[in-house]
C-alpha cells in the first residue's frame, strides 16, 4: 500500500510517517499558510462561478420525485473565497440518477482545444456522489466524483476537484448532478485554458487523464522523474503508483493495487506503462535481491546504450532509507529490465535526481532539506567508482559531510540544460506550496534568480513536493510537475475516492525568457 513517507527522498531521512496524525496537523497548517489559490489572468470563461451574484447564470432542477434546496450562504466557513458560496441540501435524490441538477448558462468556447474544469467542494457525508456533464449539443462529456467531508470543522479548508476536457468550438453547458442525500458546499467553479491561466499546462493535464494507449496501467502516483530518451520519447519514472483499468470519465479509483516503481513512456501525446508482472498481477520493475525491502527511484540517464535508473532502497515498513543506492538498467528502445546491482556508497542521504553534462553525471541530494551535488565520470554511473561531492571553490571530495549546500530549503527536483552555459533547477521549497526554478551557468551553480512558476492551490490535508521539469522543451517553454499526497488518517481511502489527490499537476514557463543567462535576454 501507500508509503509511510512524504516523498521518495525529502522525508526519508526524517523518519516522518504519513499516518502520524500529530505531524499531519502541523504540516497542514504550514501548507495553508503559504499556498494561496491562483487567480485567472483574464476575464473568466464561466461567469458567476463564485456565486457572488447569487444564482444569476445558474438554473436548478429537481426531477423524478427528488427534493433539494439551493441556498446562497455568506457563512465564512462555507465560502471558499469572496463573500458567498452555494449550499445544496439534498433531502431525496429521486427515483433516477441525476435528478437534482445545477446548470450554468451555456458558454461559447470559441477557442477549439483543451480546457480544465476546476471547482471547490465539500459535503457533510464522506464520498457523496457528484457527477458533471459538459454538454456540447447532443454530445456529453461526463466525469464521476466522490466528494469528501471537511476533516477539521473549525477551519475554512476545502478540496479542489478538476476534469480536463476537449471541445470542438460549440456552446458548452456545465451541469452538476448531486446523487447523494446529504448537504453539499460548492464555490469557485471555473473553466480555464492556456489563455485564462497561461501558467497551467492544460494540454499535458488532459493527456495524463485521457491519452493512455492501453486498457490497463498507471492511474496515479508520485515523484514522476522525467528522462529524455535518444528517440525524443520521455521516460517518466514513478514511485508508488496505483494500477488499474483506464477510465478517464471517473475521478474514483476502484482498485487498491499499488506497485513501488515503474516507467510511463510518453511519445507525443501517447502514454504507455512499463512495469513488471502482468495485468493479473502487476509488479514493480525493480525489486531488491533480498525482497525484504523495496525501491523508489531518483531519476536516470541514458548511458552506454541503456536507461540507467537510480534506485534508493527503502525498508519494507517504510521507516527509513536503508542507506543503499542501486542502478537498474533498462534496454533501449524497448525498456526491458537488463540488470540490477548495488553501488558502493553508503550514505544517510539519498540522491534526488541526476543530469549528464560534459564528462560527468551530476547527482543532486536532499541533505536536511538543502541541495548538495555529487558527481561520477560519464559512463561510470553503475560502476564501483566512488562519488565525489562538491565542497565549494571548484573543489571536490569523496567525503559527503564536506559537501556545501547549493540551495537552502529545497531538494532539487531536476537540473536541465536549456542553452550554452544556461542551466535550470526545479523544485518545490519545503512547505511552501510553490513550484520554483533557479538558474546557473554550470551544474554546480551558483544558483540565482529564484522564480516562482506557480502557487499551488491550498487544499485541506494535501501537501505538494517533488517539483520536476520535463527536459523536452518547446521554444523555451518547459513543463513542470509537482506531486501531491494526502496527509490524513487514511490516505489510501482518500486517494481511491479522489485520484487527483495523488496525480501530478502540470504547469509551464518560458525558461529562456526567465533565465538571466540567456544571451540577448539577460536581466
């Protein structure tokens, strides 16, 4: 089942368990302190999504002997933002599904393409059923949700739900159907795209919901570390992931099947999972020889004609990093397992990511929530060659304790080269709710010009971590990802009820324009 740590590396060394509720409360408080919802950059597509003008632009229906009331509230605990929200009190769901509905005035989505529906919701009864339908003419685009109740009733904390969809340019009507006899709270309903929210990568979010070229495979997971392959495919190496039957029209997972590591291969907008075992019994790609522990991953590089994945050994009960780092080799282009062996280094800190540059592979470590860097000669990542660690002033040492902190309060998610003498480091600073990037002229820094790419919306019990960046850019624009995990008493129950609590978010930025080391755009 789910691991007992916050991320693959960030909290391994701290021994923080995911099911320790006293820690959860502290982390939740910090998350809500720093992370604020992001406002749209232009006029909203859907008007009065926050119910500030009562129910103008909305219509309600109760059919088939159903009974429900729709009430505007200004109670602070039931308003996500602004001054008002909506309470839907369903007394009877009627004799047929979708009998209690709330519909928005049709909107003309003039720009054909990809959109994201986002809304904030709570219920009095956990796992209350909510269905949405985005209607274009006679065509429906549906998604099924289970909405959670608020866990801390003394604070105004909410859950955000989302659904990515594609339109053909006709009028679109959004309809909510309330299918459980309970009380629902709804606020800040919005439809966004790349024009209203240019920091969001709506197309990529759509692809990870809809574009798996397989009936069975990856459904949700964390720490998606990307590696660019020689044929321009991207291998997204994952940690703990739920596996199951693909269904983009439900936000609910129906299988608790989880494996500890796998690769999702992206070619254009097509995705396919690579894992061990088979559909009947999926297994992790890599398992320690002793089979007493398990592997998470720290990214990889293409070396000696193979994809070399860095694996960190975690004790079976998830209590700590076992101190051992391994290399798992996958053949190219088919990504079949070739070999697995342990490296000589025994450290208290595990690698977090790696970049191959010039004559070396550079490995970035999370050392007490700061980034340090080591290196090994190119082509020798899986050899017995000792790692060297950067100690400052162009000096290196095999003594990890002498390594200098490159950046404080963040573990590097990835380092990529975006041009000559131009490097970018991604990350989610500790408890910040930020996706951020730093720039340098070499893989070791100095790292400067921290820029916040995105403020992650604050949700009750959810914390963000592991900010990665896809090395395959488009005219300077790169896609960033961040992982989410529910710090609640039963995280797996929440992950199954709402898969987006354990699905990476995707945002984007033009790094060439942001970097002070891009020729012609220096700041």
